[in-house]
C-alpha cells in the first residue's frame, strides 16, 4: 500500500440506505479514497445483533456492495470487503472481550436505545457490538475513522481498548482518531425535522431512500413538513423543516446557505421544495441506475468482495498474529 494514512469505515448492510447515509458517509468515503489508504467494510456480522431474514441480509449485502461501487468507491484504490469474509474480525473481538468490562458496554447509548427498541431480543451480540467494531478498526492499524455523532462513543471505546491492550501487553495497536469531515451535514427526517433521517422510520415519507426514483423524491419533498411562514431562511431553532431542506439543498448543490437563501428570497415553499427535489434526484438517480446495473452481475460483485477480502486478510492477520503472540498463545506450527 502507498505511504498514506489508513482510514477505515464500515456500513451495515441492514436495508436500503438513505440520502442521509449517502451524504453523511458514502459520499465522503469516495472523496477520501484519494488522500488515504481507504479500507471500507460491509459490517455484515454487526447486522446479526438485530433479527435479520437470511435471504434479505444476503440481498442487502449485494445491494450495499453495488451501492459502494456506484457511489465511486474504486476497488483498485481502496479495499472493499465483507467483514464476515475475514475471520480475524471475530477472532480479535474475542481477545478484546477479555479486556472489556460489561459496565463499559451497558453504558453505551446505542445499546440502551436498541435494547429499548428490541426488547424481545436483547442478546449478547447487541451488547458486544462495540467490541467487534473495535476489532474492525484496530486490525488495520487504522489512524482515522470517519464517524457520525452516533458512533463517536463507540470509537472512544475502541481507543480505550487499544490503549488498555498496549499498556498491558506492549505497543501493538495504533490508537485511532475520529475523522470529522467539514462538509458533513446532519440530515433530518422530512416529517419530524428534530429527528435524524432513518431508514427504519415507519413513515416512508420521512426519508429519501437511495432507491427512490425521481417522482418519489419530488413527491416526498413536496410533503416535507415546514412551517407557515413561507420564507426560505436558515433558522434551525424556529424553522427546523426549512433549515433541513436548505442543508440538503446545499449539500447536493455545493452552494452556501447564503447563496441558497438569496436564490429563493421572495419565492414560496412550493418552488423551493421542487428545486430541492430536483437537485437531490439529479445526484441520486445516476447512482441508483448504476447500482441496479451492477446488481445484475453478482459474479462481478463476488469477485470484488473476494479480491477485497484477500487484501484485507493480509493486513488483518499480521495484527492478529502479533496479538496472539503477545497474550501468550502458542503459535501453530505449519507442516
Ligand atoms: N457501527 C457502524 C454503524 O452502524 C458500522 C461499523 C461497524 C463501523 N464497524 C465499524 C464504523 C468500524 C466505523 C468503523 O454506523
């Protein structure tokens, strides 16, 4: 690999991604892959912490692989692979479990939220989720992890675990840092703009799916909740709906908030919403078509993942070998 910093991130193949996932994660990954050695995983093992229909998980994994590629992840430049294809992830998480405490895990906000939302299935994996995530990151001697606000606590824990292991057994892991991108807008729900846009929202009008066609996108923006004031001004406190639409508009067009406000001054919400819908659709429509095209060729997607896993495995086993040795496991003699 070239002499650049290692940047690792992962997305769970647990459903069709939203515009928020694209603007907050995938789009940035694509931009970052030139400046860093990018390692991008499909966190398929993580999805099992909540109930999955096996056939749907399989399909979602191909969907996400195709989406990564359609968004511009270049498997020649970056490593793109499925977590379950590199068994070192599960193996390292076992070792890390032995230096992580239940109290640390039960404190995690996401564990508490998910326990509330999946009361019938509070399993050990749900609690252990951040340890597997720490293994993902630490296996690659990662320096930077682009994370959204909801994953910051998990990254903090990964850092704590790395430092703890290094203190106990000697320098082994690089301690990763969060990579906070300047341009990441926080994309909110279209129907309840004080909540994050989420693909698991029961109200389909609340989010834009990366699978929505142009008509659907325009229809959803038309229905987006706003206020009765009819002026396009950025004011998250008093005008959360309009401010969210402005953030989205700026994120997809590259315009500044000021430019956007000027463009729509004196115009009504109807014109503005239509413009947002068109701007969003012009960005996601080509991605959707490309992704659907790629999905027709699962052999190709399997090949991409296979090559990615081979590259990832080489790096991962180098770290895992060191870890096994440091903790005192006898190396297996290869005959
Ligand atoms: N937990 C992350 C999410 O749901 C996905 C993830 C798994 C991840 N392993 C990771 C993100 C390692 C960054 C680094 O968003």
